[in-house]
């Protein structure tokens, strides 16, 4: 019994002393002294090798160094030592662990740990966003979109989140699955974020142009132009001319490209485009030709 009491007291003293080393180590890390942080935390680990706070601190040092293997080992040990409960500390360690897994390419493990974080706080949009990114990396576009829709509902269609979610899916070859997030930005209008509004409208227009749906693209462009900010406005104006050209309205296309050149200056490609359109317009006028649009002729583009 006496031994047990003495052991308990010793552990208590060790834990108290280790806390001072942890504090010293975190201060060193904040000052950019990784070596000093490790030295202090090594002393803490000697005094309290199973203390979750010590193990967590060591993991953070390795995480900040980019040594995800060592970081994950410490975070896993910290969670094991922590046991059940301890909500705030458990959440903190899990977040570091999940981020290290994502960064190191351990994507299934990251998905699992972000899922645990969601169980701890199912109103935290960032956890759904992070799990969605991991799912997208794994090629699970459907799962990613489900998480991203939850993000959109939690942040009320925030333009920055919506653009980020679309780009995440686009980078993984699933752009079509993310168009709904661009549409959310477009429908919200430029009041919330004028720059992202213009980019979203431009991207939606480009998708329709690629599909040969030039009239829809033109409608999108013309709806966005009066309110879009630069540099998206510049690209929208160019795309407007391209749409008119593909719709075989060469006169209007020439007018739009000239307006673009007046506003932004020309280059070899634009000058060639304008020269081509001038030739077409002159040919039509001299021969009294009336050109029908692809819609009128039944052409697909």
C-alpha cells in the first residue's frame, strides 16, 4: 500500500514537472526553435511517458516539421492514453491526426478520423469540407458532394466555400458534379462576393460553350457582364464575342471583339480574329448573304 501511494505521488510530481517542460517546448516551437522544443518535450516524456498532453505536444512538433510518420505515432499514442471522454483534447488531437493523414496520403484513415470529428461536432462545416476533400482525392465524387452540400447548408452558401468545393472536384476530374456550387454563387448574385460571382458565371458559361450550348452561355455572360468584376469581366467580354461567332452572328461578334480590343488592347490572336470576322462580314454584305444561327439550321455547334 505504501509503495502504491508513493508511486502515485511520484507520478503526480512527474506530471506536474512535465507540464512545465511542455509549456517550455511549445514556447520554443512558437519561436521557431524546433530543436529546443524537442529537447524540452523529451524531458517531459521521460517524466510522464503516458501523459496525453505530452504525447500530443510531441506530435505537434513533428507535424510542424512535416514529419507525418512520427507525428501520427505520437497522436495515436496520445489518443490511446487519453481513453474515452475528454472532448476538447480528443478533438484537438484527432484534428491534427486527420490532417497529418490527409497530408501524407493516408486518405481512408483521414476520412475515418474526420468522421469521428463530425461525431464530436456535427455543426462544424470545416470537418465536412475536409472529409469531402479526402473523399474527392479517393475518387468518391458522390461522397464528396454529399459532404460539400452539408457545408453549403451550414455556411449558407458562402461563395468562398462554394468556389473551393467546385475547384476541389474539378481538380479530381469531377467538375460536372460540382457545378451546383457555382450555380449557388451565381444565384446569390454579386452582392456577397463580386469577384467570385464573375468567376462562377464565366466557368458556367465555358462549360456550356464546351457542350455547344452557345445561346445558354451567351445568356449567362450577358447577365453577368454588367456586375462582374475584373479580371473575370475581361474574360466574359471575350467569351461573348466567341459565342456570337459560333452562333454565326459575325457582325455582332466583330463588334464585341472590337470593344474588347478598345478596352483591353490587342494581340496577334485577337487581331487575326478581328481580321477574319471583317472578311466574313464584308463577304456577307457584298453578296447579300443572310446567315442562319446553328439553332435555326439544326446544327449542334
